[in-house]
């Protein structure tokens, strides 16, 4: 599995290893998730947190990146808040 430490958490290293598996990439493509976007956004998530995240949180994050999803007002507010924090 992807959770090498069997602790319900996934590190950036575990995540990167997971994305090297053809069956994972194929599944993500079937879900209309762009693996390159996922890799880019996930690196930001892990960088912000600085530690492993719950596997369930990663799955929710991946679900939000599906190609058919549209941006919501909440998404834009979250992005604006994040950009404001980075600029300070």
C-alpha cells in the first residue's frame, strides 16, 4: 500500500512513491485527476504542513482536483487568504 508506516498518515515521500505506480496513475486518470497538477498542488500542501497528513485528507484533496469540478466562492476566498499569508 501507500502508507508505508501503517499509521494512517502519508508523507510527501510516500505520496511521491505512490505516484510512480502505473495503477495509481491510471486510477487517477480515470477519476479525471491530472497527475501533474496533483503533484504540484500536493507539494504545496506538504510544504505548508511540514509533516505527514492523514490519508483521508489526501483523498479529499484529490477529489477536489477532479477536472469536472468548478471553483466555488469558498475556493476563491481560501486562495486569496493563502496568497495574502504568503505575501506577508
